[in-house]
C-alpha cells in the first residue's frame, strides 16, 4: 500500500539520471526513467537532484524533469546518492546506493576488451563505495556477492517492473516467433536462428533490437540460413510497434546466455504470448512456471521447445494464461516502494 504523503520523510536525494536521456530506451534506460519519475511522484515533499554526467548534461534540458527535482553536473555532497547503473561518482561524501543489473561483462566475452576493463573497474569501485547495493534479481545478488566480495547484508533484491505497453485489442495471432533484444552475441541469436530452421516452414522469425557486440557475425549467419526468407530483422522499433508485435506473435523466444533480469520475457507474458527462454541466469527466476525453459547452448533442446510451442495449441494456451498472471507480479510501483525502503533502512543504520 502507498504511504500517507503526510507521513513521508522529507529528504534530499541525488540520482544519476544520465541514462534517462537514451533516445532508444531499453533495459537500464527504462529502469532509470521509472525510478526517477516514480520516486519523485511518490515522495513530493522530498527534493531530488538529477545528476547528469558531463557528456549529457546540456542535452538534459531538452527533457522535462519532475517539479521537485533539479539538474546538476555534480553529485550533491552530503546527501544520499543513488547510482542507477552499477557506478558511483568518484567524489561524493554522503551515503550511497548502487543498483547492479548484471555482471555478464565479468563472466563472458560478450563485449570488447576495452569495455570489459572499464566496466570492471567501475563496478568494483561502486561495490566498494556503496553503503547498500540493490540487485535486480537473486541471480545478480549472488554474482555481486561472489564476484565483487560485497557482504550479503549490504545487498537487497528489488525486481524490475514492466512497461505498460498498449497492446492493440482484437489483433489476430500469426505464425510468428518473436525475439526482442539487441542483436548481439550474449542474446544467442545465431543459435536461435539455427533452432528456428527446424520449425515448420509456415512460421516466421521476427528479430527486434539494435545491433550490439558481434552483430556482424549474426547478420552473416542469418544471410546464410536456408530459412533467410522467413526471417525479418527490424532493428529498434517504437513502443507502439513493439506492442503490436507482442500481440501478433504466437511464440516469444528469448534464449539469452546471460541476463540479470529479462524485461522482454515479462512484456511478452503481459501480452499473453507464450514464452520459451533460457534455463540459466536470472531467467528461470523471472519466468517462474509460466514458460518453457531450455538450455541456451543446446540447439536441439531449443529447437524441440520451439516445435512444441508451434505445434501444441493447448500448451500455448496454458502458458499464455500463466504468463499473464506471472507478469502481474512485477510492477514499477512496487519497485519504487522497495527502493525507498532501502533508502530508509540505510539512513536508519547511519543514525545508529
């Protein structure tokens, strides 16, 4: 239940809002937008300083901010500060919270060596500096503890919510297997294409997402596929277009090799689209019993799961129903409230 606004403490809180400016928001950018707007709306008597790193500060003036917020180039000294993407400012004297979304950069070659080195240094600094860490899943919490040596008592799990996409009513389902996420090595797209080749030729595969690390190899694999004429690569699409595809697809496939959460899985479920996803990382935690799980490195297992969903209407109907129920468990209001509770617990600890 929401707190009584009259009983809410009046605080000054700094937030790294840099990623709210992403023109093609997904993942961290969506989380950042929901946290900034949700916290400011839920706590109108508190003051929020939105910190933008220098390369994006002036761009921030193109976007509106909450009435109880101000922009800044610097993290406000002495206040509670929340880094929304596993990094914290070098110079900040107050209490600090850092959100960790995933640590795949530390566990696999899913990015350039330069990016891995920079990410690792920033993550280790944030883990040392943060008084409290928010992990977006139990899986990520375990990684923060094991890989960065953070004491378990300093790490809280706050699951993401999902976007309120406007799924068009009355849309007819088509024989489409949909995948949403960057065209990159970690998302396991090349193996998905190979598994799709074992599905009946009446089906199409639609890939939505911008290019990322390893995209050239993936595009080459698609071009060489015997099913290439049944594969569509759409790039980034608007939320309205995305909602239409979720409503149109009969199957959603998300065989990612490593995910700290997996928002697209829940978006597909909210649309009533049956899901097959990976049996590793945070995806079983997010999907629960509402999806088929397959080993993402076993192409035969993935192909078998796809064939089951394309051939068994009763299975699709059951997973559709379970998925809608599962998606209702994750919402941004709950995430905002639990994040605020982390702030309160931290400040209480500081007063002891």
